[in-house]
């Protein structure tokens, strides 16, 4: 059985600000690790997690990226667009950019395409950029 994991569940686990919820998510991760369920985590959910962790919990990019990379390494997780999401988190970690920009750059670069933007952060991301 596939379960699509919401940002709220991931945040409860990472932040542990609601002990019962964090414990229940940990149990779900254990079930996934045994192969009882498959947890699906989308790029949109990861983007929401990065935004909430930064804006509400005041976590810095390094802490956010490292925490999410550790979380996504757990057994029993499926990550559509895995390459782009993981590369986006690595770029967020190493290039001091937001996840959304890093993810978009990873998607475009992985397809050999360009990003259309006025945002100068894309210069840090080794992808082709076209100014509209």
C-alpha cells in the first residue's frame, strides 16, 4: 500500500514539537522500513517543508537541507523526481539558495534545458539561464 506523506507529518517528525505525532510518524517510518507500506514524498511537500522550517521555525538552510536529506534516505520512501529533489537539496546546502530555485535548476539541467528568470541566484546553480 502506498501512503502519500504530507508536510505536516514530516515536520512533526523533524521538529518533534508534538511528541505524540512525532512518535506516530516514527512508527509509520518503521512500517515503511519493514516493507509494510510505501511512503510517497513529492517535491511539493519538500518545498513546503523547507518554507515552513525556514519561515516559522527559523531554521537555516544547512540545517533544513541536512535534515531533509537524512529523512529522505530512510528505507521505504518513494520520491518522484528523486534526482531533481535530492540535487535541489544538495544545491540548497552548498550554494545558499532556496529549495524552489535549486529544484527548478536541477530539473532544467537534468533535461538539458534552461531556466527563464530574472533571479540572479541561478548563476550560482550551474544551469543555463535565459532572461525573459
